[in-house]
């Protein structure tokens, strides 16, 4: 198409006007006017699930520690769903290496003992949620893909002889509460509850320091 000189002149004038408008318009150019302030993006970023779980478990452990030191009279910080699932993953991680890690189960159970002692009635909400998370994750099946034969034999023996007392946790809590004389010894430095707690905390600290993904077991 042949473009005449008048048309070329009109197009050039229009282009010049458009460029001048963009330079003068702060919305078009992105430039700040005098007195304006650049605002940062303050939208909250979602916290990764692993960090939420770690924070929940840390609060729970600190709360348990304080309860032990005060003779189990202080309420224990509850584990949220992420924390409960993480503890179930921790038990799977440990059990497939050691053939059962009762100290982890004892630590979870103890939070229900403390709660029940305060309420003067046996209950096990934390341990019940733990086993629900275990079943939801199909962890018994996943353990079969990650365990050595010799360790599998030990784990099967533990599951047969010992695990039922943790599954039927309400009965176990009731038996512990019935022996009112044992609480001072239970939470002493060498007491059974304190020792299980310290083993659990030490294992978690090692995992966090080494940044091990315990949720990948059996996947």
C-alpha cells in the first residue's frame, strides 16, 4: 500500500504524542510522583507443611517438658493435625530401622496421661489421633517396603506383644492413673516417662539438624 506524505506526517505526530503521554503518566511509565512511597508486597506466603509440623511438635515437646518439671500439673500444648502426622511418620522412620521404637509411643501416650490426670478421667485423644494418622497413611503397609528381614521379625514381635497396649490406650492410661504413688518417680530425671521423652527429643533434634525427610519412608 502506498503511504502519502501527509499520512506519514500524521502517523509520526501520533507516535510522538503517545510517547510524550507515556513519559508524563506515572501509571504508564511506572515512575513515582514526588511524595509517593514504594510499597512492598505484604501478602503472606504459605508456610510449608514441614515447617508447620516442626513448630507444632516443638511446642508440644516444650509443653511436655514443663509438665514433667512441675509434676504433671500443667496442661500440655496440643498437637495439631500436621504435628500428629509428623509423629506418626517419626515412628515409622524409627520402627523400620530398630524393629519398634516404644519410647516414641510412650511420649505420645504420656501427653494423654497428663491430660487425664488433670481431668481425673482416663482418655487418650492424642494417641487416638496418632493411630488415625497411621492408618490414613497406610504406614503398616509402607513399613513392609522399607524394612530388612531381621528387623521385620523384631517389629512383628513388638506389634504382637507390645503395640496393643498403645492401641487400647484408654485402658493403659487408666492403669497408670490408678497407681497415684508413681508420678513423682515417673517424671524424675531417671523416670520412665522422662527417659522416653528425652530419647524422642534427641531423635527429633538429630533429624532436624540433618534435615532428613522422614515422610519419604516407604514411598
